[in-house]
């Protein structure tokens, strides 16, 4: 399974990004890490270029909310991305808000899995289960 | 006119600079009071110098901060520069300075030195008559350091590697080397007029599980790049690692090797100082615990034998500290230093030998690079992963080295990536760690290891 990952926008927080890469590798994924400070177009371009199965976007400073609104619109311009699994995680708002409000919002933006302040391994377990179920469905 | 002077005239013919008077600035530096030179205070070697961090947008607030520091018995004043100036965006800095002046709200996270200009800033610096250290994070600091020296700031922090790899994703590293070459030359030339201008490298890097071997290699290389341009006073630095023994070993090795390599390039006459940063990682939110951590850092700095300590505050976890909290740390640190008497001498020969072996191997690999000048050798070495900084966001960094803490909280290298560390060193490092875990547990350990002070 191929995963493209990175931190969206002008966010430069690199620690978790590096740990996500290590963990995905350990779980047997082929990882294409775009690092911090990555724009949506760069994510989609990389997904097309690598033929990725999963796009895992992360955010620490919360600016993801501003960017995520444009996901659907931008993704429509790419012909081969209809089946890609869209995942987002980290701190998904600036300041604080309840997961009950945040998760449906991001699902509407076009994400299949949304992790707001969820432990890394718990999130990756959920992703693996989701991929398994999808395969059998 | 030589090429450097031509370049200086271009840099200083900037719409944000109010007519730079080269001759007047030279006269000012030539006649400047020796009290303004940190190199003078290092030479006196009376005590460990205490320097806080701090910068406010307006002249009035910066002046007030300095007054607080002086009342708290500060040794070295900081001048921290705002982030717009660091990115050479003087237009935004100017606008935000005006907004800050017109209201109580600070719209900048530091002092926009270029916008204030040297004529204004010099008044403040000569008023307090204390050495000032320029703290920034600027890849292209040419205009900034010209303004700083003209203002009476005779210590310049930074360097092409240490101000780039921790802070930027894609600013071109080769350009940073050339911009810093200019800085070194200007500092070297002014140093001929009076006491030396001190250059200081930024050893903490990403402050996230950076192993001493990498810190020392980068400190030594920035030192050599500076000395080869004629700088005569240089400070190498590192930050608290989390293990007292590891800090003492790092201090001992960096001092020995700095003299050794300076001698190797015929710069044995330069003065090399050691600077220690109090814990640079995530701080506890409990302010009493934060004070305890700061105090512990001071004790370790004394054990390390640092010439200067750079302080944090009890408000570190919550944002930019107030001037009151900042001054309080200075007073407390001075008090702790005053009562730390009769320190034992600790030498760990086995650890020193192991670390020296690693640093020398990487230095040799850098020197053996086929490029013709030192900066190109260093550039190539970062590009090919001979030097790898854990948790750097920069695209040029390899990010293949993996480090964890051992039982005593020493930072150990368990995966070396492309860094040419000897097998004997790696075996020693790995022997200190429990490697029978799966990667998931190691990742959890790393998360713990990063946040040990919280």
C-alpha cells in the first residue's frame, strides 16, 4: 500500500510528521513523505505521481480547517483520484472545539477518516481496519 | 573599491535604511566603550555570564525590558528580532511596528531593528552600556548585522547551518552559506578597529533528540567557516540534553576539539567560548516545576564550565514571557550561580573517547569531500547525508538518523543513516539501549523521550 503524507499549509511542526513516517514504514506501508509546509496541490500531484492508495494529511497548528474547505473542489480536477482513501489528523482547529462538531465537518469536506487529537497508533490501527474492510466489501 | 565594499553599498542602499554613514559607523566602533564588547567580559573571566532572551516591537517597551534586566543584575542583554525582519520583509515589519506604536497590542514577536535604524537603537545600547547579543534566525542577515554593529551590538548569533536547518523547509542552503560569509567578513573587519566582535553558533538546532556528535560537528564547522574569514572571537554552544553526564561529556569534548581544529587551520589565536542553553524542549506548564527545571539547568551549566548561560522563564510553556518573569529568571540564575561553590570535577573517559571517535570520523569525511572550499564541502556533506540533523524540516536534510534515550536519559544513535559513524561507536551506542522492541514501541519511546521535562 502506498501512502502520501505531509503537514498542510504553512505549518512547520515536524516532529509528529517524522513519527508518522516511521510508524507507517513499520506497518509495511510504502511512504512518500512530503514533510512540513505542504500545499494541497502538492499533495494531489504526489498522489497521482506515486499512484497512492492513501492520502494522509496532518496539521498541528490547526490551519488545516482553512485548507480543507478546498479539498473537494481541487480533487475534482484530478481524474485518477476517485478511489484514494482520504485521511486527516492532528489538531484540526485553532483553539479548542469538540470532536462531535469537527468530525462531521471534515467528512463533508471529503475525508473518509478524521482524527482529532487521537493517539497515533490508535489512528493507524483504525486506518488499517478501514482498508481491510474496504477490500472485503 | 573591493568587492565586499561594493556589496555592502548595495545592501545598505535599501529604501528602509536612512542613509548609512560608513565613516561615522567606523569611528563609532573604533571608539566604542569596551564594556559593550562581550569579548571583553569573556576575557575577564570573572564568572559565567547570564543572558536572558527577549525582544519587543517598540523602542519604549524594549527600553523598559532592558531596565528590568539591568535591575536584575544581567550580564548580557539580548535583542531578539521579529520574524518579518528575519525573512527580510521590512515592509510588513514597518507596518506592524506602526500598529504596535499606536496601540498597546504588540504586533511583532521581536524588535524590528532595521526599521528602528542604527541611530535610534544606538542611543538605547550606549545608555545601558552593557554587551548586547543579537538573536534572530535569519538566513540572509546582511542588512541586519550591518545595522546591529552600527548600533553597538557586538555579538552576533547564528550561522548558515544552525539558522537554516531547524527553521526552514526550502530556503536554499548554498545561498545561506554565501550570505553568512559576508557576515563573517564584516565582523572580522570591524574586529580590527577595537576589541573583537564575537560570533556565536546556535547549538540547540531542533532541540529534539539531537545527539551530541551531530551538535559538535556542526558547531565545529560553523566555527571554522567563521575563523577562516578572520573572526577572532567565537562561541560554540549546545543545549541541555536531559542527562547531566552527557552534558558534561559534550562540554569537555567540544572544548578540546574546538581548540584542536582551530589550531589545524592556523587560527589558534582566536578565543573560543562555550555557551550553554537552558532546556530548549517543551517546558512543564506548572510554573513552579518550570523554575525547578531552570535551576537544574544552571547547576548543569556550572558543572559543564560554560562561559555564558542563556536562560528561559517560568512562563515558557505559555508564550512570550512578561518582562517581570524574564527579569526574575535572571535574578534567580545569578543567585544560584553565586551559591554553587566547591563543584566536583567529573570526567567520564569512556564516554569522551566514544564521542570524540564519532566527531572525528564525520569531520574527516567532510574534509575529504572533493569540493574546493570548506563551505562547499559542508554543503555537499549535508546534501549527501554525511551530516543528518534529527527532526529538521528542511528538504535537504536526510532524516535517516534515529535517536532514542537510554536508561540514564542519554541521547543515543541507533540508526546512523548515511552519517559515516564508525561501527565501534554505533555498537557502543546500541549496547546502551533496549533494541528488542518493535517499531511501534520505539515510536512511543521517542514521544516519551522528547517530552521528558513535561
